[in-house]
């Protein structure tokens, strides 16, 4: 449980190891009651679709307690009043999203699924060429700090080879966390981001070493775009039509079933017929959507819009 020092809170105690009447500052716990948790949880859900069960009370208490200290608010009740007075896409809600979402990712994560993407992308390029169409749209719906989208850009670049300039490939990454988006746009990573299956040759070819960090080179950075998107804003999702591949890995864990179904209806509508939807390694759409056809491959399965 977090605690903050309250102004003018001190007590005089007698300690055998200290001079008599020594003044010792005390702290009082900054706690989140169950009723306050429910209020806060409901506000976050209304704005973002992110849902917290009651066993997550201490998670919110811990992560948002730090924000109270920054704002110098004495209690969660005061913080709830503060955010209720926020209107529109306020910076305070952005602070909340930064605090409660986990941006844990790395390059070439879930290699078996990426191998499936390579095959599907290669097949689609052949189809598009036969149609006289050289455009493909790829969306990373929760791009976090960018490793996933840059991985896809590297794969696309290698598959297209010298023909890449002749194609119009849109690689878009969106996220609800401005902090994560800033990291993605900075495109500079520590060694921890390279614990996936990226080869040393790829690392040397696509990154510029800067001390203990590695920056994505300009060729790959120029292939991608990042922008803010709240998946709870259905109209914003629906404005992004005609997508061929959607990666929505490890996002559904934040949503309850109703929100999952709402998001999936929107994403299904966005996909082109023949398009593919990718979830995280341990996720599925069982009980959420029956609109997609499940296609099984070695080590992975994906969802197809027929």
C-alpha cells in the first residue's frame, strides 16, 4: 500500500535511543476503498473500455497513487472528483492510460505467427500483382513502444526486396498510451527489446548502435506511422477501412466480454475480404466472435475474414 506524507503531520515521541521530545514526521496510508475503486474503475471503463475486476484494487491503488502524489492530492476521493471534472480527451486520462497499461514487447515476438504472416503476405502480393494492385495495409492496433510494427516493416522490406519502392505499403501503429507512442516514434531501444528471434545480421543491418542503445535506421522508420487511438471510440476505428492485416496482440486481456465483442465487430468491418486478424499467443476469439474463419498453421492459428 502506498503512503504519502501529509502536510503539517508530526508527532512527538520519546525514544530511549534519541533525545527526549524528538519530533518525528509520520506518514498516513494512501488507500483506495472498495467504493472508490468501483467509481474509478467505472470511469476508466466508460472512457477506454479497459476493465478491472475487484481483485485489481491494489494494482490501481499502487499505480495511480503515484499520480496523486504528483498532483499533491490527499486522497483518492479528491482524485476521483478531479477526473470527473475533466472533459474531452484530457491529459489526465492520458496519464491514467500510461499508468495502467503494460507496454511489454520485443522484436520478433511469437516467431511462429510471424512465419505465418510471411506466407500470407507473400501470397497476397501475388494476388495483388495479378489484379494490377500494388497496395497493402497493415495495422498494429496496440503498437505499444513500436517493436511489433518495426518487426513487420523489416519482414515486409525483406520479402519485397528490390521491388519495395514499387509498392504502397501502409504500416500503421496505434496505441492509447502517449508515453508508449513517444517511445515508438523515438525508435531507440535497449538490449532487452532484442530477446526475440531477430538475427544478429538483421540487428546490424536495420539498427544504428548508439552507446548501449540501438536506433531503428531511417529506411525502416520511414515505412511506418504511429498515432493515438482509443479502441473504445468505435467511430475512430471505423474510419480506418480496407485493412489487409490487423495485429491486435495482448489487448483483449484489458477488456470485458462486451467490450471485446464491440471491438471485434468494428475490426471485422474494417478488414478486407480475405484479410487476416492476429491475436496474442495465448488469446482466442472463442465466445467473442464467430464471424471469422480459423486457419491453423504449424505453431499458430489466425483468423480470416472470408
